[in-house]
C-alpha cells in the first residue's frame, strides 16, 4: 500500500470552500499562499502551516494545520467572509482521498490590517484550521 501525504487534504480543503456557492460567488478566487498581482478584492488565500505525520504499525495520522485568509478593502466584508469560511470548513470537510477525516476545527482567529502601496487599507481576517486524517494500513 502506498502511504498518503498532505496533498489530498489540500484538495479537500479547496474543494470544500469551492462547494459553498455563496462563498465562491462572493470572492474573486481562492489562491494558495499569494493571489496573482492585480487580483480584485475580496479574495481568499490558504496556506499550509505544518503537516506532521504519525506512523505506527496500523496506519498513518496526519495532523495538518492551514491558515485561511479573507482579504478585502472593507473590514465588515473581510469579517463576513471569514465567518462564511469558518461555517463552511468546521466539521464539514469533504472526503479526503485515501484518508478518513478525524477532525476539522478552527483553532484560532487571525486579524491583520495593513496598507497597500497607495496607502489604502487592506483587511485580512481568517483562522488557523486543524485537519486530522487517518490512513489505515491493510
């Protein structure tokens, strides 16, 4: 049996976000780590924080963490999108290929307000999500 990696978790995370059609319609894309230059606001980004593997004779457990950010020019819009992301992901992750999902929970909230190159505010609201999966060895 081939052991699995964190990549199917990434695919399930993105698929879950895209499956929420209201959320998908409210943003100009869902991007890994960095949105392309000149992407219109609002948009989402996600990035893996870590994904340690725990192997024993029976299988593999992956305890992955991801930061998911809503980026907007408006503070309320960023917060509303963040709430939609939280409601979409928490305990509702789509199936992970070759793995069983044990846990999908928001572990902390994240908030950053920054200025762009023209001095306009950008509001980032998000959270860190813990996603634990298990692959049983046959």
